[in-house]
C-alpha cells in the first residue's frame, strides 16, 4: 500500500513523516516547490520538535519520499490523505477552493482504486461534494471511496501527538475503506472510533469549538475577576479540580489564536446558519476572544498613558509556545494596535521571528527584532508577555528591573507570580488577578 499525502504544511508534513515512521510507504507533495526541495533535503520548512530527526530517518530508510508532481503522486498512491489548507473566507466560512481543486486532480488521475481521506478540517457534508466533483471530472470508471480522518495534533507537540494519539476518528461508508484505515492505524487499534462520514467531520469542528468555548469562558470569568477581588488563576484551579470540568484550557490570557480555533469556530457558526441551527453560543465565544486584545491594550495604556514613541518590548510572537506559527497570533493584533498609537516596538521570539519579519519588516526605530528577551527589554518603558515560552518564565527579574527604563511588565499569559515580580520592584499587570 502506497500512501500519498497532498499538502505538506504543518499537518501534511507531520502526517507524511509519521505514517512512514509507522512503516508505511509514503509520498508527500505540495504546490510550493521549496517545501518539497527542503523536505527531500531532510529539512522541514516548519519548526516542530522531533520532526527533523524522523524526516531524515525515514528518507534514509527509504519509506518516505516527496514529489513535486501532484498527478504522479495521485497515480502512484492507493490512499490519498488530503491535508491542504481550508482557510477562513472573509465572510467567516471555510474556503474549500483547495479541497475542490485537489478533488478534480484526483478525478483526472484516477488510474486504479483510490481511498481519498479528508484530513483537513472540513465542514460536515464535504465528502458528498468531493464525491460529486470526482464523478463530474473522472475520465474512467475506476472505483474510489472517500473517508474522513480528522487530525487532532497540536502544533508544538505534533509528532508526539501523531504517534501517541488519544483517539483516531475514522468516518467511512464502505467496509473496504474501514479495513484500509484500520490497517494504516493498526498500531493504535484500541484508539479507533469508527463513525459515518458526517459524524467524523463534525467531531473535529465540535472539538475545536468546545475547546475555544472553554478558553473564552475562563476569559469572561477573568473579566469579572478584574472587577472584584477574585483571582482567575485560583477560580480556574478550583473549577479544574472537578473531574467533570478538568484543568485544561482554563488559562485566562490573551485568548486563542492560531490557524485552527478562530477559523473553526467561525466555520461552525456558518455551517449552523446554512443548516438553520443558531450557534449564538459560538458567536459569543468569538466576541469574548476578540475583546481580549482590547482589554490587554487598555492595561498598557493604564500603565503608560501615552504610547507614542514609548519603547515597548514584546516577548513571544508565535500563537503559542514551541511553534514558529504566527497565523492569527494575538501578537499580530497587539502589534497593529501599538503601531496605531505610535509606539516603538522591540520584538523577540525564540522561533517565530523569521515568519513575523514577513508580516512586519524591520524598520528602526519603529519596529526592531532582538536576539534575546533581555535585549528587547533593555531601555524599554514596558515589557509585554504575549506567548508563554518557558524561557520567559525563567528570566532573571533582578536583571530585568535593572535594564528596563521603566520596570513595568504587562503579562498577557499570567506566567509570573505577582508577589514575586513586585518584590523585585517591578510594576506588574496580569490578566484577571490583582
Ligand atoms: P498549511 O497551510 O500549513 O498546509 C497546507 C499545505 O497545502 C500548504 O503547504 C499548501 O502549499 C498546500 N497546498 C495547497 N493546495 C495544494 C494543492 N492543490 N496540492 C498540493 N498542496 C497544496 O495548513 P495546516 O496547518 O497544515 O492545515 C491543513 C489542514 O489541517 C487545515 O484544514 C487545518 O484546519 C487542519 N488542521 C490543522 C492543524 C494545525 O495544528 N495546523 C491541526 C489539525 C487540523
């Protein structure tokens, strides 16, 4: 069995490498030439812990290769994992252009039976559309199946998540498709849940929206904490001790970002609208999340009053730690707001600066990239914690106090103990606690 992986972005590259690691023969392909050139050279185009080693190993052991040619990838594969992007359209719906395009190419290259597996996050009923497109564009009567196998990996621990999944959802409508997917995931037999395709597609959108809802819920509670003497960290801890609630995704802060939660919440709102189900609940989730940036900017203004020409250090640019991904990162919204106010920004992130330079090129003195958190904080009027990279938590507070022009920290992720920071003579603001 040969597996083709179409789209070698964050999900596709990890999928290709990890399927090879599970002893399958895999071909990855992408429209961006450079990604394939780098992959063939054993160098991932993304930062993901552990990926490079496994990429090199599986290339060397001959189970993994990459083609520039999509048609050839389709022809040479029995199973095709579709991992292309499904970005947000301006109206909030999922843009299915790439999935449709790939479906047409599969139709045109249907030389033998193929199992087409949706791994991208897609709206419920997408498989019906893929089947229709293939039937419209096919040139012969070769059989095919469509299945849904949504991906649950988290950037920053994607390899670990793929190789140690807590569930594998398989949405199928034929025994053959189920048999093939069970064979692919044989190593995780006890983690497999088989459903119909609509159910599998919906599980992904429902899961991401639920997690986003948890984050927005604690952020709303955090707003209330700021008006009272309550401490959101302790509220969350107290709630999380209840096993029905659990402690995860109850961190108040700058809100969720990334390439999944914001777009998946909005996509589900639109799927509901199209099908006559009102997801007002998720509209609130989205609104609360957007408000986090405003609340954070207000804290900066509360500390500095006028931001014009104030030197502000931003620590953390990626949407979460352990990744270089800046798609929908809160840092982007914060930078835009601070630029509007005329602040001078000093940016630092352990992995995401190259990506950020493409969005915000360096321009002295308005926006400067720094080589360490201390360099960013040196001479600054305020320091902002935007992403909770562990290296920020380990910073030397005495040194910070000494090098900043005004020792003021505004912590969007509650990484510090307020008493500890204040003891060092640093003025400290955080989210949902005094
Ligand atoms: P991405 O943008 O990193 O990767 C998509 C890749 O598809 C890109 O490299 C792009 O060049 C390629 N592509 C587009 N059209 C193509 C075509 N016609 N032929 C070949 N390649 C093509 O996106 P991603 O983060 O990997 O996400 C992919 C999908 O997986 C999305 O639907 C996303 O919602 C879902 N998902 C993402 C994550 C995550 O953490 N990133 C997790 C679970 C699910």
